[in-house]
């Protein structure tokens, strides 16, 4: 199911996976225009290994995001990579609107990233 942004966006929480490998939680009002600024290009929703709404940029602006490329490889064609920042939100609600990332989903995302990098859990 493709998610969308409600006409009046509530305050949402999400995770950003940056090209330098840093992962941070963010909070605020986000809509499709703001999303394009964050992902550094036209935003496209992609499949993820979690029950989440994940957006990547479709243009090749920004640095290669090797962490996101490895984690989201099932959504990519062979040889394709992700550039720029990736945004992870919660799954869509019953109306199809994006939701905030929960603490449990955040931990699941972080566990996948740590496993992909070969890191031990804290």
C-alpha cells in the first residue's frame, strides 16, 4: 500500500539514514515538498524489511548511501544504489496517511542497520 501525507500534516517522528552512515531521529511537520528536500530529489516510496513507510530520492544527487543501499537492496535493480538521505516513517494508517515511527520500529530499524554493518548490539 502506498502511503501519502494528510492535507493537514500532524507532527510526525521519523528516522533519517544519511549517506555518511549517521542515523538520527527527527520530528516535525513533513509533507511531500519537505520530504524532497530531505531525500535530495524526487521522493519515491520503496519496500523495506520492516512494516514501515520508506522514501528515497529518485535522482542521483547527493553522495552514495551505502548503508541504505545494503539494507534496502530488495527494492533496487542489480547494480543500482541509493544516493542521499533515506526517510523511514511508520506504516500507513487505515486512511493511507503516513504515521510516526514508533520506538519498537526504531529499534527494529537500528538492529537491521547494525546487522548490515556487522556491528554488535549495544
